[in-house]
């Protein structure tokens, strides 16, 4: 249920259209805030608006309140809201100013608990109504009636450290005041006891300061006012001095204790932030699920000092199994395994410190992201001498939440990689089918046509015509043979079956053999060779390098214009460790954005040197063959910006022998 109070039903239209927004005010009250957040989520879904949860931090929240607030903020994130934390003392004023600044349409607040004996303290909704504003104020009613007075919290007695601080500060103050009694006036002696209160607040907190103030008040009255060694006072000045001392001591103790509490909270927050940052960095460099899981388990074990296990679905039978454990011999009993299975099914924590099977030695925390179970983290909390404090509970909650998000990230990355691989395989399959259907059928059709003409029209054909048809059959057969060889080379490269059988060979012999294999294909262009003389012998697999040269030269010839020039130039680098081969043409060239993609399998581009004339295999196979020799290949613009230059680099024998010796 919720009650709607409209603060401004008539809004001026001159402001212009404003997107509806919902702001929910958190009060740090745990379950009450959780109910308020769920109500805001439901209303935001009904109205189709974005919603934010705002908390005003006045610096007085204790560890348990911070833990409850962290849990509520985690709920906000899971439900799709955004979180804002404001710093300030006046909650109503901060909320009103923030709502006006953001231009929200609706501000949702919870029903404030009756103020008990503090009758002057008005509910939050009434204070917001006094400010007024161009937004709707929604007050959410509670599920059950709350008592007017808060239950009295049971406070733990002073610890030994607090007791020693109180005793030491008090006794030192009494001794110093006793020693300086004859030199200082009574009012100045009170400053000594006030210093003891300040020291107690700084070293042990507010409670120790209040005890020190009370003891100082009694000792000051009993030892230093007249009559001596009596709590009675007969002089008005002394009475006022003691009373003012007590008032100032209480105020100073409260302020100093509050400052110490904030400082301790700040230190704890800094330490926790540093730990979370370290953990986030460890998760960010983890590349797969196993690394993320191991990083989370090791971090929890190191920071909590308890055995940690990670459980996941064991397989088809649906049973859970321990995937990672620190220490490695950590084992779960039958009862613990049943509790872990319950947490997996119900997606709720169980075991020590929870509402389910709290007597167990282990606590099991399910990791849930996007309604998907990612695993169970088990902590053997029974080995600790003291139970987890609120700050440690917050740390466990935050760490497991980050671990769950990291596991979900790795799952999404794995699915994305599998999807991309499937798409790439489908693209390659389609390209292969298209390439085979074109590059096999075209030469086969030419061969069949020439052969059928020879058989059916042989008496009518002249000797020159028959020779021309036979040359066509031979040329198309060689073209078909080169394509099949490329397919075989592609298969061997893809399966790692390419074996390197090195031998000494001259570069000039490799070029001559490649040009001879191309045969009549070179009749339409002019081939210019340069720089082959004086080069050292190459220690390579001759057939593979020859095939690479055939692919590149054939590619250059096919895209050169009639009577164009194809250049083959070779030279050594300055260090005489690499042979650089440049094959140039006068074709249309390759666009800059495609000069790396042309070496991908089945890439045809559609324009330039990789258009409809190519199958998309030649340059890819060339890169694979050169890479197997430790070389490289790249595409550059042609001379004077015309055409294309394919640059092939091969390491010379000295470098190869040195590498082999190192192996």
C-alpha cells in the first residue's frame, strides 16, 4: 500500500516537456528500505520510467547500518535502479534540493517511525511538504505496525582495552591535578580532567569518554572541592565549576568520539576499497572461468583466513561438485553438501550465520547474475575464533557479488567467441562453396567446350584451330591444378600439417620455376626482373616458396592491364639478414583499409586487386607459407601511387641456422 500526496497538481506548461523520473529515499533501515525499493521498482515498471535510490549520509551510521545499506544498494542494482549517496546533515533538505536539481517527477519515501519521547521531531514526509516543490510525494505504508519506542539495544560491556584507557586516563588526570593543586585554581584543574576525557575519546571511543567524564566529575568533586573527601559542595562557584565541567566533558567526549568513529570508518573504507580494487584488477586480467574462480577463492581465503570451496554443477545428474578448494584437502560432509544443494535450488544463502541451518560449520553463498546460477561459494566460518563483523560481512557480500559478475562476464565472452567462430565458419563455408562453384566450373566448362569442339568439329577445324583449342585445354587445366593446389595448401595450413623440408636454392631459380609454371598466362604482360644476381642462397622449402611466388605473380598478372608491366625485384636489407622481394603491378590498386584484410582466407573485396577475378586464397596461402619460414608479407601502394606492391620478406640462412642452434 502507498499513500500519494500531491504537492503541486498544477504545474506550469511553460517549463516544457519533462521525462517522468522516480526518486526513492533510503533511510538505512534494512528490511524497511528493501520493501521501499521493491515498491519503487513496481511503480517504475508500471509507469515505464527510470528510477534512482538516494541515501543521505550524515556520517553517524554504524557498521551494522552500513552493512544493511550495502545490501539494499545491491538490491537496487539488481532491480535496475541507479544509486546516489549524498553527504549532509539535514535529510529532508538534501532530498528536496536534489529532487529539484534533478527535476524528478515523483519522490517516494517510507513512513517514518513515531519519534517516541522526541515529540518535536516531525516525520520526513511532513518536513518535505513544508519545503514544497514541483514533484509528487509518495509515502509508502509499512507492512506491519512499528512500536512507538525503539527496543533498547543491549550494549556490550567495556572491553579490556577500553577499560585500560579509562583507568589510565583517569589516574593520570588525578595524579597531575593532585600535584598541581597548589599552583592552579579549581577551574583550571578541571581542564586536566577534560584532557583525560578527550584522550579517552580519541583512544577508545565515546563510551570510554563518557565513563571518564563521570569518574572525573566524581573525583573532581570528592578530592578538590570543599569540604574535602565529600560529594557535598557549599560554595556556589565550585558547584558551577563542577557542573560546567561535566557539561563540557560530555560535549567534548561526544564530539571526539564521533570524530574517532568517522576516522575509523574512513580507514576501514579505504582499506576495503583498496582490497576491492586489488580484487577487481585480479579479475580483470583473468581470461576464462577457471582463472576467475581461482582468483575469487584465493582472495576470500587470504582475507578471511578460512577454508574456501567453489562448487558447480557436476554434469548431467545435476549434482554439485567441488571445482576449486583452498586448502586443497578441504572436504564437505553429507550435511554440508545437502545445504549447498539447497542454496543452489533456492538461490539463497545457507549455513553458518544465515536463517537456514545456522548450526553448520560452513556458509554457502549462491552466485546469481541475470537470473542464472553461476556457482556456490563455501566458507568454513567455524574455524574463526570470532564471528564475522559487519565490515567483514560487507566485504564478503561485495567480493561474492564481484565474483559473480566476473563469472558472468567470462560466460558472455565465451558465448560471444563461440558465436563469432560459428559466424566465421559459416562465412568461410559459404565463401568456399562460392569459390569452388566458380573457380572449378569456369575452367571445367572451358575444357569441356574445347574438348567437345575437337571431337565433333575435328574435320572442319584447321591445324591452327585445333592447336588453339588444345592450348586452351592445357591452360585451363593448369589453372584448375593451381586452384586445387591452393585448396590443398589451405587445408594443410589450417590443420598444421605443413612440413618444412629445407634445402639450399637460389632465388633466381625459384623465380624462373614460378614463371615457367605460369606459362602462357604471362603473354599479356611484360615481366621485368631485377636484383637476382649476387644474392646469397636461401635455405628454404623450395616448393612452398615457389608456390608463394606463383600466387603473388599470378595475382599481379590477372589485374594488370593489357601490355602492363609486372616487376619482380629482390634486395637485401641493411643488416643483410633478410631478403626483401617486391612484386609490383599496374592494376587498380588496393584501398588502404583492405591492405591487411586481403591476406584473410576467401577475402575478395569486390574491387581492386581482389575483385571478382580471385578466389581469395592466393595471398592468404602466401602469408601462411612465408610465416612457416619465419617471414612476412604485406601490401603497399605501387610505384608512383599506381597499382600494388606485395612485399615478401624471408630470413637468410645465417639467422635460420642461429635459431636452429638455439633450439
